[in-house]
């Protein structure tokens, strides 16, 4: 009932706004000053410049729809484009959510600091070129996939110290997807799936002891005001299931070829900027956290070893879980094919040292190879 009321409210707002066929709306559930909010403004500027003003986007941060409402809202045309978190409703997007569930695999390789940039590239590369099932899932929701992006590597943001496996027992931990819930359960904690924008209240009211999130969310959701302890090295993994530029399919098909080309150009900017902003803001937020007196802990060797052991086992389980729960077909083949693409991307991002580098890489390796005029016709 609450979702219906919010969406109805959004519809009334939109009805009062004058629009033209090329004056489009992008909705995301983050603060305007966040990693996502800043990237959204860059996206809008890129589209306007590329189209010489023929296509414009108005950005709606945290106003039209919540994170969990964005998928249905884009489907129904309440926004032309939105930041869709597929793992929030994996039954609607099983194949894209499955690729996200493989992100814990980063725990099994030496850290480089660029894992999230590689994973974002691999998600888009595979979805555009190797996963017609992903595309079909989006189309079934009246959406077309234009951009993917990732968070930085996940840590534990807590209101008490957590360093050893024993420290996790009995803790109530926010998890944003089933993979993180399973990890919590493995250590005797209680994994609670809830949207990120509810974590502040959960921690402040002691409904949660910790949240599995990336460090930039300390700023995005003001968690720096309620977090006292951060543990690095746990859970690892990345939030990779964000289809950050999903467009209403009818809107996309109604654009001219020139308009599509401009939006396509901007979609590359959106993907690169969100992923880069999270990457860059991770260190910035940890530095600020130290300055505020928040304690930064490293997970113990025993905890890291057990996370790696668990991860190896879970990567074998996840295929069966998605097959049984969501009707995934050929899951083992998708897993092996995707991990091969990901390995390629680990190499591709080695020379990336700036936002401009990442934009150029994603354009060269992904977007320039696809004709937007014929995509999702």
C-alpha cells in the first residue's frame, strides 16, 4: 500500500510538470551530493552537450521514488530513466541478479584496489553481448538496459567492534542481497535484507548492529553520525546489481537515432562516473571517519581465511540456488563465461588512474562497439 501511495504521489507530481518528448526525467534514490548524484548531473550535461540541447534530462534525487520503487516506476513511465537495483527483486531480474551474486569472487584473488572498476566493466560487457536472458528480463519490465555501475568493495559499518569470527555471532547485520545474507548466516549472525536508505534508522535505533555497505555510504546516508566502528576485509564483494541507467522501453523506442546516440554517449558517462566516484570516495570517507574518531579495524586473519573458504563454497551453491528459486537456465555455463569476462577486465583496468581514463575505456571496449540505432528496437 505504501509503495502504491508513493508512486501515485509521484504520478501527480509528474502530471504537473510540463514536458516535451525530449525533456526526460532521471530518478535515483540518493542525495544530490552523493557519488550517484554527482554522476547523474554529469550524465545530464553530457547528453545535452552531445545532442546540442535537443535532449535534456531533469534529475530527481530522492524525490520521485525510493530505491525499491524505481523499477516499477520506470516500467510504468513515472520516470524515463532510473537507478534500478535488480537484487532487491531478483525474481524480476534473475540473470542480472545472478551476475551480481558472483561478486564475492573478488575475495579469492589478491586485492588491487580496482576490483569494482573491473566488475562494472564485466557486468556491462556480459549483459550487452552475452546475456540475452538479462535483456529479456529487463524488457519484460518494459525497460532497456543502458548503464551498469558498482559500489566500491563492501566493509562492515557497525556500532560496535567486529574483528573475529566470534564477534559476528548473534549480530544483526544489514545485507543488500542474498549473497551477503548467506555470509551473515554462515557466521551465526542474522542477515537482514533492507534498502540502504533505511540503514541510518536501523543503526540509530539498535535494530542493526552492522551494515554491509561501502564506505561512501557514510556520507550518502549520513551513517558517519551513527557508525562507531568499521571493519575492512569483510564481507568483501561489491554491490554490482545496479542497472543505473535503465530507460523505459517505450521512451527509448520513441527517440530518433540521433537522440539515442546522445543518450548512449551519456550512458557511458553515467556508468564510468558512478563507478569511479565510489572508487575515489572510498578512501576519502575512511580518512574522514578516522578524523571523526570512528575506529577502523582490519578483519582478523582467521576471519579473512574463513570468508575465502566460504566464498569458494558459495560460488558453487549459488547456481543451484538461482536455478531452484528463480528458474535460471544454464547457470553453470553463465558463471564460467562471466568469470572469464571478469578476468579479462581485471587486466583492462590496470592502467585506469582517473575518471577520464575509465570513461575512455568503457567507451572503447563496450559502447563504441554497439549501434544504439539498432539496440533494443
